[in-house]
């Protein structure tokens, strides 16, 4: 094997480049090397993505490009969900993301929630890096665990000086996203659909504007910003970072000469002094390019310091060739909620994999150093035990007489009097009382009771018996229990709203002050219902039940003075036994043509009409008989001729012919015709009698 090149970046992938030369040792596997093979280097697994086969004369070699297996494995999972302007905490986001991947995560630092937007059909690699960016986080992959920090690396008291330990230096400037001012939008209610941002700010840096003018940058849209000062600080930070400058340094490796602190990790902060380039400041290592010999010994290293953006821009396209590669991690099982077995395996790999430890025994202490990586440092004395990743400058994992400090603690059972945490997750969490307070709202969980409270004193109490919303003085604003549910409105965004009662019972609208009561219908004061209309069961009759009358009145029912104003009813028909005038003396039947009395269910068969009197429109009797107007079914004999003889006629001529008219306007033609018919009947009867005589 020839030299090995390894690249490490802040918030970027780790890459290996190496070549295998054909010899007696390598000949058995070189022809089989292919995409998906894994390489173990310095305790980390890499997956080969680009094997290259070459033949130089009669010399055969295979060159491979490999990336940290974490990225390949995560790229083997695609997500089809999507969100828009949704606020999420880092724990919620990464917990869902890592499910089913075989990897776990540890939130080392406290990271704030943020508003997220992402599309469907994205790999978990893309989503992971998107989450890291949105939560302003950085990460380190160790084994099967992603450690997520606010800032990785350590502060090192190391100076890279042009006269001591620097071979050459170059500076690169990226102004493609440079701007001098930008807008910010915040304070958005994520629980309200289509809500607007309530907070809008503009920020600029006067010195940059004076030199370069007004150059607008992309706006920050984040509903989690509730205060103007915080949003302005975020916009200002974006402007400051819009001009990216990076410095590449080829350093002289002095780690083999007793200067173990000269080995850096990505994210470390060091001091740079180069007079000609006007560099005299603390800088950050954002990329490391290392070369090792075939035995793994470091030969040379090159560091890029400055802004991460220009140093390494992660492009997910380079992994697009892996999207059909789904089975590279054979034997991968579903991630257990209990991470203890994996943590034990990882700890065993770290300890058993260290074959280059060196211990020094001093007065009252033991110091352990990893010779292959002097930044791995352990110190043990009567005051504590510490493990360092920066050569003993700081101890992120330590046990002292004051307690335990660690990025991550994995244990079977953790017993404590008090646990303080930013977020706690688990399949079973037990405790007598849980508190959470963010200054604006407060939550307490005790047994089966939950108390939620706002800063204004309003609170909600939830228990097995129901939940109760109260004002600051304790008055009930709303409630829901087995006795009563109160709310300003009752509705649903899905379908119909149902008021359900069990068999043989009913829904009632009663005075709230009379609940509870005995359930007897007559013992309640009932309240009105207002609606556009009422529909009954399909294809069935509708029933309105009352012990007395059904009355249709004005919307106020009974007026203050006791009066009742009745309203009309419009319908296609009426079925009933009585039609009676309401409070007046006259009953009106209104029609544009006529009124017909028909048989039940018939429109062609007439029925009788029986009444005491029938009046004309002027109020006079339609039929006279003394002082009463009556209508008999059988007329009296002899009155027809008498009626005809009493008709007063007038004679005049027309074209020499006599014409007769009835004298007077008070005799109807129908009446005359009826009288003539009756008189003809009487004359015919008399003729028949004479013939018989």
C-alpha cells in the first residue's frame, strides 16, 4: 500500500485516498476491490465509493476514494415527508432522523429550536446536514454515534509562526455572497395556519456600507425570534460572515520531536503569525489534509484556517451515485431505544484499540498518552480522573471529588435526587414531580396531574377527572369533565359535529347555572338555539314534541310587555284536524283562483262543505230565507216559478227585434239561470200531472 491521504473538515465528510500496489500480499484481493468495500483506518470505517484500476506497464494498482461510512449509510435512507415553516427542537428533529439507521446521536450542548423547511425525497445525509446548519451546530462522528455540539474543537495555546513551524501560507477570499445589509422576519405563531410574521427588522454594518455601498443579502425568516434585539443580532452575524476568508498553511510537523500539541483536530483554535500577510490573530482550523505512510505514521499535514464556508462546501451530489446502494451495511438492525449495548461496544473498541499507550508515573499521579495521537491524554491523581482530547489542556470527560463531567453518559440505571436537563427522552421516565419553565410558561407534572401556567397567571389543570382552564384569580374559563364541557365554540375541521346521547335520552340546551341537577326534564330552565335550519333523519318524518302548542313567533319570543308576535308558516301542505283563527274574528284563505274542498288524498273528488252561513264579498247573505241565509240540499217546491215571475225585466229593440234586460245590478246571472232551471223543473212537473189527469 502506498501513502494514505485523509481529509477532515468542520461539518464536512472525512475522506480517504489510497492506492494498493500489486505484490504477494495484495494479489489475493486486489482484483476483487469494488464499490462498497470498507476500509478501517485509525479506528474509523470508510466505504469505498470510487475504485480506480490502473496498469503501468506490467505493474497493476488499484486507487480508491472512500468516505466515512456514516455518510454512506445515512444516504441509504430516503425520506418522503416535507414541512414548511415548522418549529422543531434539535432533539425532536434528530431523534426522528436517526430512527432505523443503526446510528445514535448525543446532544452535547444546548441548542435552540428553529423553524424548518424541507422537501420530500431527500436522503438522511441531506437532512442531517440540513439540521446541523439550521440549528447552528457542529458534529463529530465516533463509531456509531454522532456527537452534536454548538462548537467543536479546543482552544490551544499553540502559535504557528512564519519563522518557526510554517513552510508556506496562502489566503483565499470568497465574496460571492457578500452583502452589507439584510432584512429579518420573526415572531410567527406556528400553531396558526397561514399566520404572518409580526416582527420585521433591517440591519446593516455602517463601515461596510461606507466602503462598498448598500448590497442586500438574503433575509432571515425564523418565527422563533420573538424580540427585535435577538433578530437584529442574527442578521448582523449573517452580514459579518458573508465575506469568507480562509488561509491554507503547510506546517512543519514537530509532534515527533516532543511537541505533541502540534497535532490539531478540526475546530481547534490556534494562533497564527505571518508578518507579510498581516496575520496576527487567533484562527480556527476548519480543514485538515494529512498524509500517512503505509504503516500509518503521519508524514505531513496541511491546515486550512478561517471561515468554514470557503474551506469546504459540502455537495450532496457527490453521493448521488450511492442512492441505489442499499445493502452495504449488512447485519444492520433497528436502533434500540436502549443504547447501552452499542455504547459498551464502542467503549470496548476505544480501549482495546489503543495499542500505543504510554504511562508516566509521577509523584501522586499517573499520566497516560496515546503516542499515535498525543491529543489523547489521561491524567489520574487524588483529586480526580480526566480524559482529554487536546493534550491535557481541557478535560471534557472527568471524575473529580465535585462530580462527573462528560459529553455523554450511557448507563443501565441512573438514580438521582435531582436531574436538571434541557431535554429528556426515554421509553420509561419515573419521578414524583417534573418541572419545566421558559419564563413565559410553566409546566408541572405530579402523579397523574399536569399544571400548565402562563406568566399572566392563567393556567390549565389536567387530571384523570378532566381539565380546567382558569383565570389568575381561579375562576373557571373553560372545563371538560364527565359532568360538563364548556367552551366559547364547539366545532371540527374534519366533518360533521355530533352531539351524542345514549338510547332513550336526549340532547338538552339548559341554563348552565342549573347544572348539575336531578335530570328531570321539567326541572330545568331551557335556552334558545339559533341556526340556519334544521334537518331530520333522511327519508323519515320529523317530530317536534310539546305538551301544549307549537308556536312560531318573532326571534324575541315574548316581548318585555308580555306581547307575542306570531310569524307566518310556508309549506306545501298542512295536515291537521283544526284550523282556528288566532286571537282575531276573521280567518283568511288566500288564493289567486278558488278554494276547493276535496276528498282526503284526492285532487279530483270533491267533498261537502257544511257551514251556518255564506256571505258575499260585501258581507251580505249569499242566500236569504227570512232573517237567516241558509243553503238546503233540497229546494222547496213552487218557489222556482215564483222567483222567475218576480224578476223585473226591461224591454227594448235592437235592429227591430225585442231584447230583454234584467232591471237592476243586484241580481247575479248565475242566480237567474238557477232560478230558470228550477222553474222549468216545476212547469214540467205540472205538465206531467195534467197529462195524468
